[in-house]
C-alpha cells in the first residue's frame, strides 16, 4: 500500500506556486505520491485554473522521491504527439517517477466552449486511439497509426520515457459505467469514482471489491502488475483502520483528497504535515 495526496488545480488551489509548495511538503512528510487534476475551465468561471503540465514539471524538478502525475489527463483534447513528448520529458526530468492518468474528462464544456465535440462516445474513441498512439510513440521506434480520430505517419520521437516499457497508465472511470473499466484492464491501473458518491465521500469497500472483480475478468493474468487507486479522506488518528478494508479487496494506492470542500489550503497543509497513514 502506498499513499499520495490529490490536489485540485482550480479555485483556491488554482495557483501553481501553492501546488508546488504542497507537493514539496508532501515529500518531506513521507507521502509516496502527488497527483493533480486536469482542467482548462471549471464550473465557476471566476475560479483560476492552473495548468497541470506546467505544475507537474515544477514538481518533477523540485522533488526527488515521490511519484506524481495528472489524475486524469483528458486525452481526447490533447494532441497525441504533444502528450507523448510532454510525458516523456516529465519522466526524464524526474528520473522515472511519472504516472500517466487517462480518462474521458468530466466537464464537456472544456470541449464545446472551444468548438470541440463533447459527446462522450466521440471522446472515448479519441481516448483509446490517443493512448495507443502515445504508447507507440514512447517506444522511440518509427510509428504509423491510422484511426478515425488520430493519425501518425512514419514518426519517430527519439526522447523516450525512463521507465520501461512505459510509464504506468492508470485509467479513470465512474462506476457503474462499464467501458472505462474494460479499458483499464488493458493498461496498468484503475482509479475509480462512483456515480453515487461525490466530493468528500468515498465509496464503501464492497463497491471497490465489485470494481476490482470486474476489471480482473477482462485483464490478462500474464499482463503484470496492476494498481488499484482510490481517492478519499481520512483523519490521522483513524486513517489506518479506515483504509484497511479497502486494502483487503485489492487497493494498492490511497490518495488523500485535499480541496476547498475540506478546509482549503490551510487544512491541506495540516493534513499533509501529519503524514501518511503508514
């Protein structure tokens, strides 16, 4: 079991300087990872939004041990070549500590406000093709890919990620929708949320057990290690007991969710300083 902090990149937390401060504090306090959200816009248009690529680059440069990444990259609004180059650079900059989160994205206005297609089926197709293209480009070999949304024509990107065969790819999805979890089975991890539980709530261990069992139905047993990642919130004195039932059903990463709904930056600093449950 490993423990990370999860940071929104919007509102009070839409400040890359603050996010970097919290990430460095998390490493100093013994946490194993730091993950940030991916948004261009948010529901309140007055809220600032920090760029997650710039923020994670700063985290990569200022830390030496923690894993980090964007949970989750909305792959459908990213050009695969840009995402491949960005993630390879981040993995090189950090000495091989990047985790690549990927999913549909939760806010269709981030597409429609800029002339894009917010249809989840269109985004799902672009997600699958985008991930396939990025993974091929990471190889450093000449890549040709022809899809309905993504095309790569005889391209070789010589800068490769440090991690082999690739940085771990964790897929996000909202249960009980099933396609994201079949997608997750083809990659390296799953980070589920649940339709019936919102910010400040965590699905019960039984729900996570159902998700893990479903993913395992579709995963090749020979495919290697697979992470199960859940975001929730704990208090230091009860954290170990709270997380134990989730570990029993397969959880490998607990992400302590920090944000405006639980006291803002001051409370985040305090929870980080108190350290991970282990």
